[in-house]
C-alpha cells in the first residue's frame, strides 16, 4: 500500500475512493488510515449534527448530514450496532432546524461552479421573498447551515438560514460581484457570535465577570482583539470586538448576574431596560397579563 502507514498503525484497512462525485468533491486519492480518535470524531460529528427523532414517526431521519455520516460509519465497518464504537454520544433537543438536503447540495455546487442562485426565502415573520444571489460560502453554526452570499438587490454580503430556503434554481454568475468576499465572510465569522453577524452589529464589548463565571469563560474565544484582566476579587474584566451584538444580548441574558455589561453604552442601556422589564413582570400580581407589563415598561 502506498504510502506506507505511520508506525502507530500496526493494523489498517483499505477504504474507498469516491467515483463520480460530480463537481462538488473531486476526490482522487484513496482514503486509507483511520485512528481511534478519528473514528470517535465521526461519531461525535454525527451526534452534533443530528436532529431529535420525532416521537411516533416511523423511520424518522436524524438530518441530512447526520444520516450521511451514519452511512459513512457503516461503510467503514464501524456500525454502532456491532459494538465496535458504542453509541455513547447524544444531542440535546436544541438541535439544528430541519432543512432540505437538495437545497444545500445545490448551493454547494453553485459555489464550486461559480453559479448564482435564485431562492425563495422565508424570513422569520416576513412573507416569502425571491432572492437572486451569488453564493460565497456555507457556514455551520451550532450544526445549522447558513449561506453567505452577495445579494444582487441589496448590493451587499448577507447570510441566509438554509432551513428557511424553500427552493433553489441555478442562474448564471452575477456581474459586478466584488472580489475578496471569501475573506470578508471569514472575518465576519471570526468576529461574529453564534452565527449572527453584520455591519450594524459591530462594536467593542466590555464585560465584568464574577469569580464564579471566570472558570467557564477564561479559555473561550468571544471575539477579536480579546483583552482579559483578572481582578482582585477573583473576577475579571474582558473586552473584545464583535459583529454579532444581537446574539451577544441573548447569550448574556442566560448568564444572569454573573456578568455585568460595562460597554458599549447602547448595550448597557438595553440591559438596563430589559432587566427592569423582567423585574416588573415578576412584581405584577398573579394573573395580570404580560401585555399589560410590556405596555407599562414602554
């Protein structure tokens, strides 16, 4: 077998060469070596990408990418049912929203072939809209695929949740698409937060952490130009750049009083108003409607 396996592979298996993979994945080499950690990585990826099985639905699928990994694991002779890799990894119910695999494959092929796409896109709370765009990259955010594309009408880079795409039609490459959009996507993702990113959400965030929060966040990448300073009380002050301010709001809410926002001023003002609205809701007499509470806070 060429090349010879590394010395730690005292036993190895010859795997498969993909033939006729169209233009999407032009693999020409043999896939030969698989370590224990690599096999576990396949199982872990399958778990992360799986959607919850629908109760009462026969032959319910775990999701396109999870199903594909399951097939790959079986073809490698590592089926969980035979006990070689125990089925020990599971996912929470906060799993990726189901999406149409044909739409994802059509988008990936369009990127590969430099085609544009015409999509019927259903934004949250808005009617279905026709979007003509030049796909640039697909990003997996917490297991969910998002398309980053140059929008021909808005004349800017935008992201679209694949689960909200209702149809995809191939179109000729759009004229006048700026160069360097790949780098812009990478920059947005590195400075974004949980997949939410955009020019209107950029800023530098300064947070004060309690001693309880420090162990959970010390080694996390929160954004660009991260600056961490330990405080005498065991807490810390952390500052970072982001282009995902909206997602940071919701993340910070779940942290409760363990994190205090110090900057920017609009984010501080939003938290002051939001926490007061929440406190007001809990101060209302039992049975009073939430609508009344919201009106009062406004």
